[in-house]
C-alpha cells in the first residue's frame, strides 16, 4: 500500500463545469513521488483543467484537490512546484537569463542560472530578449524557467509543441534526469510516442472522465489490435477490405496492417501470397490503444 507522503498531487471526485461544458466529471487522479505521469486525451478532454486545479488557478465545483497533502493555494506548496503551460505570457523586453533569475528568486533553493542554461541547452539564448525568440526558442526558455526552482513536482502542458527534433530530445533527456534525481512530473502531450517513451504511468481522459489508467503496458493490453508488417506484392487496397483489418499503409519495402483479428489476417496473407516474406506481428502501441479507447467513448 502506498504511504500517504508518496502521493504528491491528488484529484478526488473532482467535477468542474464552464457554463454548459463539463470539463471534469468525477475525476480521481493521483501523482506519486518519483514518477512521470502522462495525462492523455483528445482536445477538450479536461487535461489542462486538471492541471489548473492542481495549481490553484481554479476551484472544483465538487470533490477535493490536494497538493503535497495540502491546499494548492498555500505558498509553501507552490514553492515546490514548477509549471510550463500551453499559453504563456512573459515580459517581452526581459532577457532569458533575467527571466530565469527572476523566477528562481521565488524558490528557497533554486538552481544557479548558468546551471539551468547549461542543462536546458539554452546558453545561446541567455542574453536575448524574450520577444526576439522564435516560437520554438520561447518554449525552450519556458522549460528552463519551469525547472529553475528545483521543483519536487513539475507540471508540463504540451511542452514539446513547436520544438524541433533536437530540442525535443534535449527536453526528453532532462525529464528523465529529473525523474532519476527524484522529481515527479505530470505531462500532457499529443505525441503518444512521447508518453510511450517516458511515462511510468498513464491516464486517458475523454469527455471529462478517466477511461483508462495504468502503466503503458497495461493500457496497451486493454485493446485487441495488433500490428502486422510483411513484404508482399499485395496492394493495400486489396488487404484493406479484408475482415478484421482496421488500417493499411505501405512504405518503400513493407505493408503495415493494424488488425483487430490478427490471426485471421495472417492466415489469409499466407494463403493469398505464397511469396510473403519478413512477416512480423506486434502488440498494438500506445497510439493504437489511445485511438481505440477514445473512439469507444465517442461512439
């Protein structure tokens, strides 16, 4: 059984409405110490609302919100949290170094500014005014600001949107380092491979409700789809019409099939193409699981 002090953030029976829109409907979520917790869901599922409540930026209509076992409105809880939201407004004339230094001053034991710049690979941006940065560079600066206070709990809402491949990999590396050093992270992302690569646990929200939660492997196990790859002369259009086939694509070498009845599809592939080669069947990834779970709620 998890000790009480291992739960850093909790939503218990939380509901939240905005007029006629139900953002959260009886949601229970917990973030444990030393984990990266990915909160997934389509647009409007309630992910940002959940984070906003944890940060004390709003109050639930029903249920309770706890941060480090206390109210998220208390100063002592806020000083243990780092935040990077989707919509960020920072003073345009301040330089990146100045922004980091200013936010770091709010925390009891922050990282040195130069250490933050080095960790986040933002040294080339240090002396540039925020307004002169590109959209991707602004996201990098925002991430540096989010971690400068050495937070015990870090909230990241779609942090890699607008980043190039190199900057995105840098952010991934820093997140893994922070978790290794004992921090906890709440991550929302539309890049499901990001959650699959980083997350210890996942919760899937749809229409304001938690429809699945667990490890990435547990979420993947909830769905029956499998991925089939093979080298074949069969046309995608031909295979797409077969029973049990959900989708088909082809790259330069292989046919890739997502199937809800993989065994039947494999038998038909072998019977139809006697020259079939390089046949591989894999369990569905998180992307397929996410699609199937959210489609079930929408239907």
